[in-house]
């Protein structure tokens, strides 16, 4: 195994050869009035720009794959580099110094579906899907929620029925992030009438197959990053079933724990919406930096953000040591949704009417998408109430209500 310094020197030379280095002052620095003032809780790109960006993202992943950097901590037999997670984290930090297409469009693919495949798929499936996902040839989405099954996911009603060696899937999924970009979807379906939790099976469905229809859902932020997905007898070959028949609940739990981990780790640092620098400039430019109430609220908000960041670092350290996320990962996600709500309230108080009047003034009206998007954080990856139940029962060991 190469020393970390040696590995990073080679990686830096590779990045240098193919990508422009960002000037030091451009990296993560926030300057009021410069560049775009877009601030968002969730990625909600303009559909045309999103479609334009996709080939660049795929080309970046292919280049990473060919150079051995696409899955640094992955097992060698599936195309990974077999190096520790700390090498991967160091490489990711290094890429921030260069102008490279980000992996944000691949959060579900690489942060949730690929780890699920690694844990639950058979050998042939791992060899078929994992290289394709990490190389960016395939993009995956998560087809779990249904109109009548969100928090109570075990009530899923989409059905998969056997047809020879294949399965035919019929049902409706909802809130599917990125389904419009996806090539495959991890879907949980009912494969028998009961009992609950043992009647579900997971599959990888081809999103381009006949019988799969994706329809965008527009949110109150104006974006349309989610979709409804209708399945009408969509055919799934038998070798696209993940794990055994009746094991869908276990497969879903793996994906959900990775989802909470991915959500809990997002949005901090740099010039993101939780950056202290950005918020401080906002307060200054709104002209209320000397208001004692604003100063107190600002202090409280920044304290909460810092505490959440330290808690995340503890869990990230565990992840680097190879421990899969446990139920306590829900704490990170709860902290983040509470912080998002606190941030939205703080910004609304600081900006007042400037928040809702689109006067063209830089860095003011743009915050509406955060104020309107923040409540979504309470739901995605499991609602706050459901996560609190989970912490009570599975972390603290409190009795379940009878
Ligand atoms: C940003 C975002 C991205 C998402 N992406 C995806 C995706 O890619 N794929 C996917 O499958 N789904 C996705 N979802 C859906 C998400 O998983 C669901 O919204 C979530 O599970 C809640 O389900 P629901 O919306 O049906 O609410 P419901 O389950 O109807 O809940 C409504 C309210 O009742 C409360 N409640 C329900 N049960 C209990 C209980 N037992 N105790 C206490 N309170 C309870 C909830 O906390 C909530 O406040 C996404 C959602 C969001 C907001």
C-alpha cells in the first residue's frame, strides 16, 4: 500500500494534468455580491442545465475510474482500489482545489444504492452493477416511498409477481429524487400477502424499461427534483432481484441507514448555506449587526451548527474506521433538520420583507428557496418523529408503546 503522502502526490499530479486548479481565494471563500447568490437546501437544478451537465459528470467519473480514483476504498475484485477510507476522504478534499464536476447528482447512486448492493447482492450482481455505478455508466434512484407508505414503509403496496424466471412489477412510487436521471432504481415490493416486514423483496429495476413512467413533482421552492414513478407490469429479470425473496425489509434498512448518514454529512463547511462567513455577511449587509437580539440569535445558531459538526466528525471517524452506520446516525440527521429550521427562521428574521420581494438585490430574495426548502429536511430519510421513535427504541432501549 502506498503511503498517504505518496498517494496524494500522485493524485495531485493527475488532477493537475487534466483539470484547472482553483485560485486559493476562489476555494470555499465567500464574498458578498460576487458570483451567483443561489442558496439551496436541496439540489434543484434547472432541468436543461442538469441535462447539459450530465455528460460532463459521466466523463469525470469515467476518468476517475480509469485512473483508479473512482472507488478508492472499494474492494479490488469489484474495481475499487482497496485503500483505507482515510485515503478516499483525503482525495475528496484534494479535488476541492480543482475545477472538477461534482458528484452531487450521484449522491443516491454512490451514497446509498452502491453500498446496499455491496452488502446484499450476489457475486454476479456486484460485478455487473458496482463498476457501472462508480464509473458513472449507471445512475440509480431509490424507489421506496408510496402515497400510502412513507413513515410506515412496511405498508408498501407495489407488487412484484413471478412470471417464469422474471418478475412483473405494478404500483406507484412517490418522492423519488433524481428518477428522471436514473438508469436503475432500487425498488421494494410486496411479493407475498404477509406477514408484515417478511412479505417484501428488493429488486433493481431498469428505469428505461417498458411499463416505467416518471413524472416530475414541482415543490413550493419552484424546483422539481422529485418524481412520481408509475410501474405497470414492468419486467425485471430474476437476476435483478437483490437478496432473497422476503428479505426486502433488511435491504431497505441498509439503504436507509446509508441515506441518513449521507444526509447528516451534507451541507456543512465551505461557502455552503451553513457557512458562518456567509451568515455573518448577510447580517452585516442587512444592517442589523448591532441589534442585540440578532446577535444573540446568531450566537445560538452558530453554536448549534458547531456542535452538530463535531458530532458528525465523530461519526465520520467511525465510518472511516469501517463501521457501518448504526441507528445513532439518526442523531446527525435530526441535528441537521433542526439546524435547517433554525437557520431558515434566523434568515427570515434578518431579512424581513427583503426575503419575499424580488427586487434583484443580491443575496436577499435568493434565500426564499432555503426558507421554503428547510421543512423538507424534516421528512427526507425518515421524518423527525419517526427518527425520535427509532432513537428511543433502538439506541436508548426504551419500551415500544403497546
Ligand atoms: C427531500 C426529500 C427527498 C426524498 N427522496 C426520496 C427518494 O428518493 N425515494 C423515496 O422513496 N422517498 C423519498 N422521500 C420521501 C420520504 O422518505 C418520505 O417523505 C418520508 O418517509 C415521510 O413519509 P411521508 O411523506 O409519506 O409522510 P407520512 O408518513 O405520511 O408522515 C406524515 C407525518 O406524520 C408523522 N408520523 C408518521 N408516523 C408516525 C409515528 N409512528 N409516530 C409519530 N409521528 C408519525 C410524520 O413524522 C410526519 O410528520 C423524500 C422526501 C424528501 C422530503
